[in-house]
């Protein structure tokens, strides 16, 4: 048995027997040295996995460690894609080939076990990822932190916060479906946080698989400068291996589980195709890298090392996307993908991370991270990006950006300026925890016993003035009422709602004072149904859910002036406040998916201490419009003048004055309604095309793109969310269960007049019913 390993601050060290073992492993048939990680040489000269107990994953610490894994040997990557592209299956293979798990299991848990990264019972039942799951593994000299993210748009916040703290990503694409609706969302999220990626075309064993078509979509639809760095040997059920276009070798994956990696000469039938692909690769990278461009212009053929270095520079700079391929379910191409992660993905030291200085909000401070050091000399700075409640209390996931976080170190929450200790530090392996004593810059960990919110920055005393930029949180698009089935379940229900709203920023809960109902809001029907099911299972509290309500929004189409005086005298101190100004709609260029408040008052007609109350009154009044009762969106209030009384004016009076001003002039501003519009992708067998298109036309879907393959066709369309309820059942009926579709929120657009009239009638009926109920 190999000697025990040691880990300190995210660094793995080996005792002499381990060091000798890794030094002794040399390439066979030109297998790259990293492919030997987690493997042993078989009698036939290939590689096969070793037992998990022999792998260096101990979390103990020791003084005097010398062979530390430095920052340049760390990779923080996410596995992201559209739903059912094979992300979790791919992650399962990565963990197996690196020796992190002893056996592979399938996503839906048909064997009663399920994939390692799908630890929730609901995930294994439904065969989808609901929560992002973190793990870490070792591949040769690399330490790889991996976050497997959901592919369904309803759980997009999990992708959002993962990409906020990751340095690189693997964008998984289905070889049949190609670029789909959630692929666009993930691509936007990667661009938002400037995260470079490697594309992996999965499911090359499926009928209709085409890497050339998917590559074309990657270039045209996502506008990536992308080229293949490998090619398939065979396709569909004849997939035999890959051609490495960089080293110009064939790669085959043998053994019972694809664990035996063998490199050989390229088949003669593919020599011309491989040469053409390499020329295209060199040309694309030369467009993004000056050093390779110089060789290209001088008509010099780059060496393997030169080409790899150029691909890495261009990928890290986000000017090029290497495209890999294979089939995770058939154990083909996973090891070469791991090689590419090491060769082309950035280390934490390759990324520039900035913090805001709270003492000077305009100043951005670069966080220090030396590729050749462990960062122990710098003050600690970290970002809490995900919260989970477990049996030991709140678990806070954190990315360390600078310095070292040690157990029991005093740290500060820079948002609240509160001081605390970190009683327990752990590394996550899906739902398993491994205690560590310290975590270094560039690593991802979790800690217990710390109260905070998602997006909070933690720092040592010397850096408590710094704050990291938090993540983008999209607004909910759908709501429904929910209530406990039994009166005695209120306490459990309240605990569940409190926990889930704290963990998930896109899951919102409000109480409607008029209807006396609890309203939950989220990103889609599946999102809310999952939480309703979790309340039942995890808290033993049955719930009754109402009909889904779409997140319509009211707005004005033209500016309108207001001059309103609120006066009330009923003996003693009265109420007086006067507000003058105008309401105006925001333009698209100004970001009309929000509300704004502007103070243009001059002089002292309104004392300064009342402006906060005026703004609060504006914000509260926007919660409910006067046309349909839906919240107000895309409006600006400009306060220009007013008046006050030295005795009778108060914050409440000014809040009521704002509410009265809106009520007084709202109808004069030509109010209208926005409705949420979704981008949908529908993939069906070609034989059902006519029925499906007719069904989409009835739902007022506007087709903006279509594609026809050998045995299927797909449509991309924009369609109002209000028209898509029940569509999954309709599509299954139309296609004999063979069709599939997915949606993502696109934007809010003006609703048709017929929809607005219906909403007005419903609101008027509700108002009359409430008035009648009060009269009784």
C-alpha cells in the first residue's frame, strides 16, 4: 500500500513512496503523463484504475510539508450545459477515471445508487440536477475543483453563482441537439463573469450525431472563435476513438470501462481530414494569438508545444474555444478532456480578481495571487457564494481569493462588519464532507457555524475594507399560492420557507394582505413544484398549491405630471404633505426592467429628512398597480417640489402623498401591461412536424429559427409564458412521447390588448368580491 498523503491549505503532499510511484509512471505509447493519475500500469503496458484507498485524498495536515501543490496546479471548473446534455454522467466519469469513486453509476439511479453528484432523492427520481454539487479530485499534478450545475432554466441561479467563483468551464453540447435554449443562457453567464471555456460535444454515439453541425452552431449562434482539437473515429454506434489534432495521433479507449488509453497512428482513411482540421485549428488560433500569428504568416508549422501554448493563451484570454468530443456514457473522450483542462484552462493565478474598496467606492483593488506561492503572506479575502442548511447547521460554500483561511481564524463579514470564527472547515465531495485545517487562495471550501447571506465577502482584519462584487440574480417570472394542508403544519411550513428563501435568491415568498394567501415566486413551474415537494418530504408538511400566476407588470406609456397634497385633520396632530413632479417610463436603453427615483428638489420646501420616506413610498406603491393589480415596472419618479407643515408633516404623510399622487394621475399616463416572453427550443421527430407547428401557432409562438436533421427537426421560438402552461403534456401527446422542449426567460414585452382586457376584468372582479366580503 502506498504511503499516507498529507494535505495542508489545499495542498497535497506525498510521502517518499508516493513520490516515487508518481515519478515512476511514464507514458506508454505516448500517453501524456497526466493520464497516469489514478491509474497503474497493466501487464499490457496500458493504464487501469487503482483502488481508491491507494489514492492521495487524505485531509490530514502536517508541518514541514515540502511538495505543496501551488496555485498554478489548481483548476476550478464548472460543468454546464442545456438539460439532458450529459453533464452529470460526464462528471461521474471524471471522478471514476481520477480514482475519486470506485464505481460508476447512472443518473436516474436504476441500480438503486445513482450518480455521485446527484445526492438528493428528487434528483435521482427525476433524472435531473436540481442543486449544484461541488467536489475535488486530483489528476496527475493538478488539483481540480469541480462544480456540477443544473441544466434546467428553472435552477439557473445555481449556474450563476457557480460561474461567479470559477476560473473556467466545460460547456457540454449534445451532438444531436447542439446549441439549445439553456446553452444561450449559460453562454451569457460565462460572458458576464468573463469565464473561458472548453466545449465538449457529448453523445457522439447517438443516431444523428454530427460534430460539424454543432461546431457550426457554436460559431454562428454563440459567436465563438472555435475549432475542433480532436475528431471522432467513426460515429454513432461505430464510434471507436478520437484523433488528437494537436499531436496528430489516434486515441483509443479500451478495457471494460474505457480506462485503458492507447495512442497510435492516425488511420490512413482519416489522414487528410486530420490535416485539414489541424490547418483550420492553427488558422483560428493564429487569429487570436500574436505569437502563433507570426509563425502562421511566416508559413512555419508550429510544434505541438507551440500550438498548445498558443491555444492556452487564447483560451485564457477568452479569444478562442477549443472543441473536444466523445461519449461519456460510452466512456470515450473523458481522459482527453481532462488533459485539455490541464493544458488549456486557467489556474486561479491566470485570472484577475478585483475587490471594491469600501472607503472609496470608485477604487478597485486587485487581489494578489502568485502562481509560484501558497499565498500565506497576504490577508485573507473570500466570497460566500452558496448556502445550504444541513443537520449540523448552515453550510456556507466559499471561494478563497487571497491569503489562507485557517480553522478558528477570526474573520469579518465586510457587509455587516461583524467578527466571527470559523469553527469547522470542510471540503465537499457531493454530500460528503472531509475536514481540513486550512484552505489556500484559489481553492473552494465550505464552513459551518457562520451566519451570512449568499454573496457576502469575508476578510481578515487587515482586509475588512474590501468587498467582492456579488452575483447577478434574475427576477422571478411565475408565482402561485401555497398553504399548509393542516393547521398544525404552520411551524414546519414557516421553517421550510425561511430556509429555502435564504438558500435560493430566486425563490421569493410574500404574503398578500388582501387575499390572505402566501405567494411563492420563482423561475418556472418546475422550480416551484420542486420546492413544494421538498416541503412535503423534508419537513413532513403537506401543502396545497394554487394555479400558477404569470409575473405580469404594469407601466405607463407616456410621462405624466403630478401635484398632490395629502391632508388629514382629525383632532390633535394631523397629516400634511405635498409632492410635485412627474412620472415617466424608462427606455430600453435605460434598463426598463427596474424602477428609478430622482430627486430634483431645490430649496427647503421639503426638508431633507423626508426624501427617504418619499422614495420608500414610491417603492411600496410600485408593488401594486392600479390597472390590473400587478407590480409596476420600468418607471421613474422625479420629485421636483412640494410642501410641508412644521407640525403635521411626517414620514407617513409623505409616503401617503406619493401613493395618492400615483392613484390620482395613473390613468392619465396611458397605462399598459408587460408580459414575460420566453425563448423556447422544441426538438421532435420529423414525422410530427405539422401537428407541433400548428400547436405552437395556437399559442402565439413566433418561430425565429428552425433546423432539420436526418431524423429530427427543431424549432426556436419566442412565446408568451402565459400561453405555455400545459404544453409538455400536449407535446407528449402530439409526438407519442418522443418530443422535448425547454424554455428560458427572454424579456418582458407589451401584452396584447385582449390579454390586458382580461386582466382588467379579473382585477375588477377581485376588487368587487373583496368589497362584498368586507360588507358582510
